[in-house]
C-alpha cells in the first residue's frame, strides 16, 4: 500500500525532530503511537490546510523518524 507521510514540524524545528508522525492512504489516517500505527481520523485537517504545522515528508525521512521514535519508547 502506498502512503503519504506527514510530520508535525513547529516553526524553528526540523522534520527529523518530530514527536508526531502521521500516514495517509485512501482516505484513512494513522498515527505512529506507542510503537504501532493507530487509526487517527482527526488528522483529516492536514488535507484541507488547517493543520499548517504538518509538512509532507518522504518515506525515507519517515523511516528515520520511525526508527528514532521506536528507540525512544
């Protein structure tokens, strides 16, 4: 399945420093939390521009973030 990844990136921060990683595919959002992907429909606002502190990241960047978040848990 093909995903689009988004990282929460507040002003002055880098995507790799995020503590919130979200993925989207076919109308479904999931957040990486506690070492697994969980349904997160509240992130639909990313698509309509209301969640402007999220930016799209490549799958390679997402994998780096996932590794870091997994180590931190």
